[in-house]
């Protein structure tokens, strides 16, 4: 399969050709090993996925840079800085928001190199040899504080939709939680209340710790790339080049500065309505709520010492020393995950 992208420049026309396997479909390495069902997601929807060689799956815990990475990949795939509606262009396959038929019909109709979104742990996904998996992580304390802003800003109409999904699915069987205004109280719930049977934390999503550990275990595979939020903030140009290399997308230096600029936080926030138009229905204040601050470390002095100690204990229990260092600091502080000893 070949995907060709053409970009006009003042000097010449640059053509970028991405060559993938001639096989019509990638081979399944491992089917999904368990189901994940919540108010927003249903992993069973992945049973309808028909992979193409070169497909890209962007897999993150909630509030760890999903939309940021979608915008980076969009800029790389299309080789321009024009904002596009990411929720339609890069579908969230396990989301309950649209019918499965609608989602997969739109996906089949796409002729560009496809890139998808998920918040599922790896054992909830089918794993294919020639699909590229980009896992993005963030310090869980930063992710939880960002999730508090997200979860407490949901409109009453959207809460009613989540309620319906939860009550109609016996695996969930309850209304969507109404979260407290206090970030500290939310963090306590996030750290002590599971959304999925068998987990010990994570509400309203699967366990952050389990999701990150699952992808870390596959970090040595050639079709898996681990990216960290801190590294994107510290060196967006360098991390975008790293992602482009992993995806076998050549860098066109003539347009590269504009691509990097289009993936900056302020540029994305300014283009919020174009990038994430669906947020107008989900949040009363639309993309301004969705693109909130993008700042790390705001949890210091906010969460209780007891809950922070619980977070540290959970990390020691569930993460290897190398993984714990990477989740907290990223590649620039902890080293390349591929070279980590544990």
C-alpha cells in the first residue's frame, strides 16, 4: 500500500511517498484480551475495525495529550498547517457517542493515511503487526487535575447522555458520577474508585496505572512508540521529528516550521472551534474548557498529602523503577523507553 502526499512550494513541488507492506491487511498478533465498558467507551466496538497497513493508533490515558498528538499526526500526514476537525478526521473508535455503523462507514471512506484515537488499555485492543501504535503518557497527577477541569465542565445535556449509556449497559449499571468542585476531592475519587471491574482506581476511566504499564511492556516492538507530554512541551520540534521518523514520514523542511507552529498549545487553542467543534455540545464554554492550560505541576499544594502518598505507593507497586521515572519525567529526564532495563 502506498500513500502519496504532494505539497507545492515556491521552488518546486515536493512529493512524499510512504511505502508500506503490499499485504491488503495487517496480520493480527493478538486479539483483545478483555472488555472495557464505561459511560463513554465500549471496547467491543473494535471488533468492527478493518485495519490497513500503516494505520496509526494514538493511545493515551485521558488528558495526556491525545488531541495534541492527533494534531501533530494530522500535520505530518497532510503536510500542511490547516486546522481540521479532529474528532471526525481521527475517530475515537471505542466511543459510544456515534453509532458504530456511522463511525466505521466514515473510516472506510477515508483515502488518506488513517489515524485513530483510543483511551483503552492495550489488552482491550486488537494488536496488529503493521499498525503503528503511538502511546502518549503524562504524570498521573497532572492528568488527574486536567481531568477534573474536564469532568466538572460537562454540560447537563451531555451528563444525561452519559447517564443513559451507563444505565443501559449492565456492565456499568449506574449513572455518570457528579464530581465535586474540589480538585483534591476529585483526586481522591480518581485514586480510590474504579470504573472497571478488577481495577482499584481510575473513575471515570480505566486505571491510569494499568493502561500505562500495558504499553510500557510492549515498548520494544518496532510498531510501538512511547511519547511523553513533558517531552512534547520541552522540545516540540524534536518530538515531532521523532514521531515522523517512527511513521516513516519524510520531513519537508520548507513547510516544517509551520507544522510545528500549528501543533503549539496556543495555536491549537486559537483554532479550537475548527479542531474540536464537538466541544460546543459537550461543554457550555466549548473549546476554551477543552484547551484549558496545558501546564504541568499545578497539583502541588492542591492534593492532600495522604492521596499523594497513595499515588506514590501505587506507582511503586505497579510500575518498574524505569517506568516510574519515565512517567514522572519523560524521555529527556529518564532516557529512551526502548533502552530501559525494566
